[in-house]
C-alpha cells in the first residue's frame, strides 16, 4: 500500500517547471511523470493544454 502511495505522489509532483518569454507572449510548462501542463499567454489571450504522456505511452 505504501509503495502505491509513493508511486502516485512521484507521478503527480512536477519534476520540471519552465517559463519562457517569447516576442509575442509567454509560455509556462510544468511536467510530471503522469501529466504535462502548458499555458500560453499571447496578446491578452490565454490558452492551456493538459496532456497525459504516460498514459499515451502505455496505449501504444
């Protein structure tokens, strides 16, 4: 049971957070084992993408 909780925690905690400034906006990316979140700000608009690369990898 404790190993499952540890595995879940490791998969949910981000291992990298990256901020980039571009000429027309900004990009924020947070990556964890089970998920990836990308948020983009451009000229007052905001969009975001949440993906589950670990699950997508298992499907293939």
